[in-house]
C-alpha cells in the first residue's frame, strides 16, 4: 500500500502476512444441507474473526464409490482405518503442509465428519449430513484444536448442528494453537 501524505512525502506499508490454511477439496458425494462453497464461506467467516486465512488450493471430484461410506473406527487422532488410509492416498495437488478435505456420503459409525489422519497426510472428511460449521470444525482439529464444552464455540463437542448463537467463536488460545500449526504458513 502506498499513500501520499499531506506533507507531500510518500510512505509505504507492507501488507501484513496472514497465517493461512490451504484446503484441497475432494468431492466423492456432494453434501445435502449446504453446498461445499457455503461450508468454505462458513469456515472463512469464523477463521477471519481470529485473523486466520482460508485458501482453496484445488477442487476435484473423486469417483470412489467404495469409500464414500467410510469406516472411521473410533475416529481418534493419529489412528486410522484401512479405508481412511486408502482415501487419504488421493492427494493430487496437495502440497506439503496443506490439508485435503474429502466430502463423503457418510461415516461408519455416523458423524458429521472426522479429522483423524495418518502422520504426514493432514486430512479430514466431511459427510453429507454436515452443517455449515463442520468443515471449519474438522479443520480446526487438523490444526490441533480439541473439543470444548461451551455451545457457542466452533470446537464444541456436541455436534456443530447444535452450535448456539452463530457464527461460532474461536478464542485467543485456539488462535495461538492454529497459528503455531505448520499447516498455517503466513502468505
Ligand atoms: Zn470434533
């Protein structure tokens, strides 16, 4: 940005760099209640309140009918099923420290999404049943956030359909965790 001051001198200020997570959207089954774009917009709205950027690096449809109803087991961070490993092997365009998001029909057992991923392959799944806040919630887990109790927070553990007083909140300590993640380089 360049501004000419009232004294005639020119001065400049560099745009500050914004910690930004880059998503690669991989669609096996389109969600039903909200579009993928609406979910990205919902995520951007919440993340922007804490100065975290959300970029879409690529988008592709995947024809993987055997994986669109995905076994996720207990959905525990760091532990994945054979099907999750197979799905997360589809990483066209996904650069180092970028996140692959797979839009699938359902998980077994049923959920809005799951953010357990194998080491070195940051990923999450979002199901057809997801709310507009599920994408941001699952990526929040990928960035290191855990569940919390207050129902007006993005990371509330009771299901994002039950979030109260939307848009949901991120707090300062969550912002610090997200900022510290290698998945949010400043760009
Ligand atoms: Zn969660």
